[in-house]
């Protein structure tokens, strides 16, 4: 728990969000944890983290691969 407390802010999360993602707290209804949090392009959205964390590592890596392909296609179309 103390480690989660130390890394929450640098990762762009509220402390309670990391505790929920780590399974220490029950999950709040969707959208509540997003209130008051300003996300930049360099931070991981808690919703995305929660959904991906429920998938096997192989699926997570496939999703990242698909995202990379879509970004490449979008860049090529500019």
C-alpha cells in the first residue's frame, strides 16, 4: 500500500484509483474516478488501465500493436 501511495501522483492517478486497480478497494462505478482529474496525452486513463488489466498479457500486447498500426495509418493519411 505504501508503494502505491508513492507512485500514484507521478503516474497521474488519484491514490484511490490505484488502490482500486490493485484490488485493495472495490471498484467505483464507471466515470466517478474520472471527476476532477485532468488527463494529458502522457497519462494512462484509469478506465483503460482497468479494462486492459482484466485481459491476459498477450491480449494487452496485441491491443498496443493494433494502436501502433492505427497511429501509423493516421500519420500516413495526413
